[in-house]
């Protein structure tokens, strides 16, 4: 059995992309999806209540992707 030596390399801060603000339409889509998910959690609206967690997840994902990539 061979032994493997693992080494931890420090992260170079210059190699990481800085987060950027998402475009306005991306921000609005994420915000609306998140708000609809919250409304679906507290109000008994058939479609919103059924998909409230999915709407929150979509809203968060849209905002996270919009912040990560500059073109969105």
C-alpha cells in the first residue's frame, strides 16, 4: 500500500474572480421568485404553496449565478 502525501496550497486571491452585481433583470427575476416562494409558504395559494421551496431555490440560484458570472 502506497502512502500519499497531501499538501494544502494557499489560495491566490488574484486568481479568484470577484463577485459582480447581477444585471437588473436577473435581480428582479430572482427577487420575484423568492417573494413568490415566501408568499406560498405563508398563504394558501394552490400553485405557490405547492412549489414554495422550489421557488425559493430558483430565486437563490438565479441571484447566485447572476453574482458569479458577469454577463448575467
